[in-house]
C-alpha cells in the first residue's frame, strides 16, 4: 500500500472528518444519519492517517509527492 494522498489532501480530510464526526455526534444524535456521518468520518480519518485512498488508487489519482 503506497501513499497516494498528499499533505494538503490529508489536512482537508482530517478537518472534514472532524466536522462530520461533530455533526454526527451532536447534531443528528441517535439517528441513522449520525451512523453514516460517523462511518464517513472514520474512513476519512483512516485515509488521512495512513496517506492511502482506495478510490484514488482505482481512479489512478496520486496527490502525494512521493514516487509511485
């Protein structure tokens, strides 16, 4: 699994994950939408933490500066 997510992309993913998690836990608390938002936040945080995005790999996108 090689990195395909760049540093700016990772920061945006962390911020978006935090916003989704906050919204899921506080705004839509106890609803099915909250579960979806929390799962989405987890996926974004995971891809930001490890620098890898499976969807990017399928589409051939690489925002990382490291060689393929």
